[in-house]
C-alpha cells in the first residue's frame, strides 16, 4: 500500500492544476445537484400539504342564478330541486375518485358567512335565501380531479364548480419547471465533471506509461495498477463533497432556517433531515462520478 499511496501523491502533484479544476467543476455540479434535490423535496412537501386540503365545491342553483355570467345548468327562476340535489349527491358518492361528500345547506352557509364577516358592514347585506347550498368533495387522490370536476359541472341543478387546482396548478407548473431546470443543469455539469475526470486520469496514465509497463512485466494485477488512479479521483470527489455539503448545509441554515421559516410560516419547509439526505445523495453521486470514469479510462488506456 505504501507504493500505492506514493503513486497517488505523485499523480496529484504532477497534475495539480487539473485536479484543482476537477474539484471546482465537481463542487459546482454537486452543489447544484444538491440544491435541486432540496428543491424537489420542498415542492413535494408544499404540494402535499396544499393538495391534501383541497376540496372541490359544487354550488347549486338559486332562483336568481339563471341569466348570470355563471348560470351553469340552472333553469330561469328555479332553484335546484330536491330530486336534482339527491341525484347530484348520489352521482358524486358513486364516483370512485371521490372519498367523501359533505352537504352544506343555505342556513349553514349563512351562519358561516356571518361568522366570517362578523365585524364587517356587509354583515346584513345578504339573507338566507340569497345564499347557495353546496356540496364539498374530498378526493381520494387530490391530483386526479379533472373527472370529478367535469362530471359535477354537467349535472342538472349545478350552477358552478369551484376548484382551487385552477389557482395552484400554474404555481406548481412554475415550481416544477424550476426544479427540473435546476436538475437538468446539474446533470450537464455532472457529465462535464465526469469527462474532465476521465481526461485527467488519461493524462496521468500517459505520463506514467513506463512505470505501468514495468509493473505489467513483473506481473502486477490490474487492480494494483488502477488503484492509484482511483484514489486520485476519489480524493477530488471527497474534497468536492466536503465543500458542496458545507455549502448545502450553510444554504439551509441561512436561507431557510433563519429567514424563510421566520418570514413565511404558513408554508411547510424542509427539515435538517432533508438537508442531510441531499448531502448523502451528493456523496453517493461524487463516489460514482469519481470511480466510473476512472475505471473506464484505465481499462482503455492502460493496456501495454
């Protein structure tokens, strides 16, 4: 092993500039990869919190519904009948995508209105008869809502369907674009780091071709010959992982723990466990990124 470590140290000194370049490239790519992992975790956490609480509201017709901009399936001058209401309830409950159906009468809607606007001058502007009774729907899978919304909107006696996914989906489209864009850029940089590691090892093997030839002549195994090159790449990977991990944990501490969690308390934020999970993935990627191109390059260029 003394010879192996001596050869590793010699290779690092001989290719110091290339090694530093590899470390810088790997650090940037690994840090960006770790940030994309943390972004994935945060988006899924927020999405799970908001989507789990989303309920579809189906508002029924009143006598004044027809003729408005959102008259839906209402008949002029007629509120939803009892038969239509029972039909809506049975159709919603029989839908396999629906978990629970809650009915809210006009009286219950009016009481909720008065509780919400108790201190407002608008409190007495509406009466019970002007309120809409409605069905609130909780879904089995909040992301599969289109079928339920489409069916509910087509039923007689339904004025309109309120679906918060129309508000949330554009937001999550932007967030998903951000996380996939970050991941794509990280992958490109990781590929660049892999190619740079391969070139560095190839140059190192070329400068030591005489020593390699002698070792092959005296019967040295392929593992013994390749080990110094693997250690060189692992050295760059370990240094990059330490720097990248420190950057990720520091980013979590200063950006999320001390700022985001304090200023925006309504959102569910990732935890230290999630941050350390990202660091762990970075370490695994760094090891693979160091070993794979080294093994491929040495197998190709160390034939004497």
